[in-house]
C-alpha cells in the first residue's frame, strides 16, 4: 500500500530524530551499547531508533535527554511526532510497534481483535461507542483499522496467534449478517494459514485477568512488549518481569482454550447460526 504525503513527512521527521540522536550520541563519545545501558535498553534498540526503524517510548526519550543533556529536545520531538491522529493517543505507540513485530499474540474477551475485524464490524463497534460522531469521521476510523490489518497479508507478516473468549462469538455486533461475515472472515484467514485462532469456551470458567485484553509482541532485535487496555487508556509494558508475567497469563489462557480445529468448528457453527437468523428476519 502506498504511503500518503503525511505518512512520508512523518517518516522523514523520525529519520531526523534518529540522525540527531546519532549525532549527539557520538558528540558525547558514547557507543550505541553504552548509551543503551545508561537508558536501560539494548544497543540494538538505540541503533533502531537512529535508523528510524523503531520509535522510542516516552520514558526512554526523556532518559536520553537526561544522559545527553539535550534540554528536553528528544522529549519535545517525540511528543510532536507520536501524535498520530489516526489512533487514540494511548494506542499510537502500540500501533507503531505492531508494524515491526515478528510475532503477535492476542487475547480478547469481548470483541474481535482489530487486526481481524471486517469493515462492517469495525463500523458497528465505532458507532456504538460514538453515537453522535459524523459518518465521515467514523469512516476514517474504519479505514485506519483496515490499514493496520494489511500486515497480515504481507509476505513478511508476523506470526499471529489469537485466543478469543466465546463471548466474542456470541456478542451480536452489527446484527446477524455482520457477525456471520465477520466470523467467516476469521475462519477463512485461518484456513489460509495466515493466523492461528483458538476459542476459550464459557465452560473453561475464570481465567487470568478476567475481562481484560492482552497483546504480546516480539521483535527481531528488541525486547518483547505487552499491551493492555482500560477505559480510554492503554499500557505499553516492556519491563522484563511484567512481560514475563503477562506471557504466563497468556499461556494459561491458551492452555484452557479449545484446539485450533475445534475452535474453527465452533466459529463456523456460530457463523451458521447468525446466517440462519439473518435469513429469517
């Protein structure tokens, strides 16, 4: 997909950020590894910042300012660049990392994960949350979410594993026709070997962090991260101990879920139920 002028400008700005970081680091006679150690990330991480491959989190930008004595330059620049209006402020950094991940594991308790949503499903979710928003703004949100999903069709797509609570299948977002198409889309994507999906059934009972969503992301040359959301808030976590605990939670959820084949059979059955319901209304 071609990038628009705004996207190109933002990338150029991040390249400037990286070039300036390299210049000021070298002026301070620090290697990438040395600076990384001082700001609590790897030297490879610093190299990715300098090449504009990856964006630092705000706390890292602030620590870089402190170590390089740049009077808040990197914090101010970060705040200007990370303000991606396509996404909520709390999600913008996670969306950037999503494009760089080599593996994404998600658990959703109530709604289909954004990367798997059809446009009709996304539209219904957004409209439910913003009943007074103009149609054109809703459509912008729908397009932005569809743009994210492009990564699952790329040759270099990440390994993607989703566990959906059975409630996701039973909550009739947008009505039976929308739900049938949404569930069929998940099944088709899985049958094409682009994703792996499991369902955590109601019968499994309670599970770690009941009612919460969880996303784990892994990268080629950077530590893994975890992302969780609350009401109008998000937490991008990279503390190794916390990420390890989140991975354990995900493993427990995955262990309690149905097998991939049994999960697809349940999703297909739910889709058929919605199709029958749509045909009688």
